[in-house]
C-alpha cells in the first residue's frame, strides 16, 4: 500500500487510485489529522509515535506466536517490526501499522497470503 502526501486537505492517494476525500467534522479534527508535526511512518516525527498493529481492522493482541520488536532511534523516530512465527492459513489477511502521537495518526498497510510449499 502506498499512501501519498496530502495536498490542500483533498485526500490521500492509495495505490494510484483516485484520492480518498477525508471529511473533517470540525476544525479541531482537521488540525489533528493534517498537523505538520503529526506522526509519520516513513519520516521522523516529533514527539516519537506509539505504534499499533492491526489485522483486518482489529488490533493485534500479544500471543506466543506474535511478536513486535521496537527500537527507538533518536528522539523522534521509532522502528517497529512485527513477526508471526509459525504462521498458519488463518494469518493471511490485511495488516496495518499505525503510528500515533499527540499531533496526528498515520498508517501503512499490506495484504498477505499463506502459501505452503511441499517438496
């Protein structure tokens, strides 16, 4: 999933599709979601964001096969890696990484499939 930069509050570009229009209900909402100091996943943001992982829109909760590794880098960057090992067919789906700080939320997602290779 590729999320483009926001332009003049018109929306974001998803996979080269038409922009998704983000309707803000009040000015505070717009200031929150479009704040220049908001959490960014590919760029540094201030302050350092909290990272949350989702599968098919549901927050992932810790279990023995699911691990999240996080490394703070400097004062404003967080590296996060999610692992599922071993995986099963039930683990196929849409995963999303969400970064959140007091200024804004940003997210990136990807779809996974489960393939079993036999020899």
